[in-house]
C-alpha cells in the first residue's frame, strides 16, 4: 500500500486571465472528485468569466538513510518492523497500525519533505515504549544494533525508570 503525503497549495492573488485585473469575484464554488475545488469567477473590470481549480499537491516524504541514501517513506516498513518486535506479545495489529500512523503524522507535522531514518526510529521507540516494554527492548536491540550484553542492561534500566 503506497502512502502519499500532501501539501496544500493556495494561490493568494488571482488575476483575470484576460485583462490581468485583480478585481475578481467568485460566483460559484463546487467540490469535484479527487479533492478538487472548482470555482466559477467573474472579472469586475472586463466582465468575462472563467473557472479555476484548487487542488492539494501530492508530495512524497523522503527518508535519508544512515548511509546517505534517499528512499521514499514506507509506512508498511514500519509496520513490518513493529510486527517483528511485537511477535508473541499482547499487541494487536490495530495497535501496531495506530502506532505507525502516529509516527507518520508526527513526521508530517514537522513540515519537512525529508526526514532521517533516525527521526523515524526515535519516534517508533517513543511510542513503543508506552505500548509494550518487551517489544520496545526487541526493537531497540535491532534499531540501536546491540552487540554486547551491556547494551541490553542499559536499555532495561531505561525501561524501569
């Protein structure tokens, strides 16, 4: 499932396409399919009528990887990682999807077109810690690339706080 992110594009200054006058009034507004707003307008200077369409421009949220590579944001990738961390835990698929969606929403609220994989991982950890401590430790061990038993001790101390 592809998840597209959107930004709102608003034209603040409209000019008549015939006489370039800014003296325009809107006669009629209609919603069209695909979140497009159709507006019928009239120029008060030349009297001619024309139609404008307002739409939301789709943008792809991009992820900057640790190696410097760039890839499209993939919500399903987060869900798959959460499924592995939550395997055999009392966490429902609905909770996993909600957590992933919260991460996506937080990223969109940043207002950036590019985020780092670290920002994503940190958000997942933030929400997973509240959801299930065992899944949190599992996710942390992969995300933070644990290599020593001390790494586990450190994260367990964090969970106990």
